[in-house]
C-alpha cells in the first residue's frame, strides 16, 4: 500500500488537493473541523498525506503531530512546512494500524481526512480505536473522515 501512495505523492496536490473538487470537499471538512480548533489544543493527525490539513490547522492550534505511512507524502508535507515556516508542526512516518509514538504524548484532538482510515481492515480499525483512546486526553475530540464507496461529487466532477 505504501508504494501506491508514494507513487502519487509528487503530483497529489496538483491532481487532487488543488482541484475544484478537492478544494470543495476540503472546505466542507474544514467547516466541521474549525469549531474544534483552539490555540491551546495539541492535535494528532493520522494519514496526513501532503500536509494540507496540517498547514491549515497550524495557525489555529498549539501543536500538531501529523503522520502518514508514505515517506514520499511526508517529503511533500515537509516542503510545505519549510515554505510556510510551520514551527508547531511535526511530520512522522507512522502506520495508522500501529500508532506507537515515542515518549508519552497526549492529544486534545485526533483528526484524519480523506479516507486514510478506509485502508484499515475491520480488526485494524478496532485496534486503531483502542490505541487512539490511549493517546487522547480526557474530553478529547475526534474528527474522522471516511470515504464512501461512491462519491456523488467526484462522479459528476470526473
């Protein structure tokens, strides 16, 4: 699976994130996400891809640890980090099926967008939920976006 994401990383923003359909879908997610953000929150993002959402959240939260299974996607994310000077954002290579973080970190918000969690099997999702619980502070919030098998917006767009 990593190879599939690695192979599209360099053009992902051009081919999806910055297209009309990509921007429209992301705006809908951000509309739901925005009320959950504050400058006191530490955010953990799973399947961050090229870091578009992390870049959006960076000015609105205390810190972000954004993870992805694809080193190539993280290379693109780190380019954004440098260009935008995101000092409160850390990108790490991590499989959503195994959320083992170094040290004792805890988070106020767990976020995942555009179907990274769709790649997990039902048993892996259960394990993800258990591991997520151990990473979250009391009263933490979840914002998880799963993709349906058929997306009406994308059907019309493409």
